[in-house]
C-alpha cells in the first residue's frame, strides 16, 4: 500500500503547466507591446533633430502608434486571471512604465505641461489605480511617477541639444558663441538655431515638477532614488540657462516671444 497519494502531484503538475502557459502568453503579449513602444520612441526621438514647427507632426505620428499600444494593453488585460494582477505584474511592469513615459512626453511636447490622469487613461486605454482600490488590470500610481522622472531626463537632453546646435552653427568669433555642454548627446540639428526660449521653459517646468515630488513622502526605494536624480537634472538645465543668460540672450528671447504673441492675437 502506497503511503503517498500520487494524484496530488499530478494536480500540482497540471496547475504548474497552466500557470506556465499563462506566463508564456503574457510574455508574448508584452513583447508585442514593447515593439510598439520602441516604434513610438523612435518617432519621438526625432524632436532632438527637428525644429519647433515640426513637433506637432511628430506628436501626431506618435499618437497614431498609441492606437496599437491600446490594443496590446487590452489583449494583455484579457490574459491576466481575475484578481491575480499582482501575481504577474512584474512581467509587464517595465514596459507599462515606458508607455506611460511616452504618453507623458508626447503631451508635454504638445502643450508644455504635465499630463493629467484622465489624459493618460485616454491615451493608453487603461485605468490608473490612483486610490489603490482596483483589483482588475490597471496602471499603478508608481508607474506614473516613474514616467514623470523619465521625462525630466529626456527634457535635459532636449534642453541641452538646443545649446549644442547653437554652439556648432555659430562662428568662433561670434559674441554669442556658447560653450560645449558636456551633458548633451550632440544631436546637432535638434532645433532651429536661436531657439533660446525652450531651455527657459523646460527649466521652469522641471523645477515645478520637482517641487511636486517634494510633497510626497517617498520611501527609500527605487522611486526615491530616481526622484533624487531630478535634482541633478535641474542643475544641468540651470547650467544651460546660465549660459544663455550670461550672454544676454534671454531678453531677446522674451521680447521675440512677446512680439509673436501680439502678432498672433492681432491676426
């Protein structure tokens, strides 16, 4: 007479096979989703080599890909068993954070402000768990905050490449020649030469965003460490703004912006 019920192990194996199948299906859906996110990233990277007038078209192109992203998220949600969101969350966590960042960055490029929760939900087609009470598939508030930090990193790059372009197109004897900005990635044709106002606007936005993060009581985890990095992002942008201010270019920028605003209102 056997002392072990072998049927017990058969049931365990059946359960393990079922879970492995679910994970394989989720991983495939995440790979498809990640492929779309990379396509959106490639589109948005064009802003570092484009003029301000070209940005609306780039954003429209990116939003077209978000239609596919919503489809991938819908499929992913259908694969997750009911009330087992957190069991499989690690399989798609990084890709969802990337998608949130891309939506956040696109909205900033369109309106130069922070995306709202309602806008993020509309772009991605998934609810944000703002009150930590959702049991079905959702975007966690931590993923949203991570996307905000990622956006500040990208805005540093956008701000810096403005100055790199101007540095490379100015003659060496020009009184407004700016020094090489070491944190730039040297996207030489990032924006139209003389677009000095963008770094100033980026500086104010990132400082405001950093002030918002300071209102949060973040624990000593990855999000807290990444938030601390915003301070360095602010410092890098301030170096760019200092370069512009030192050469008296900010006054010309403000005057030009005011003139353009009056012209638009008159029209």
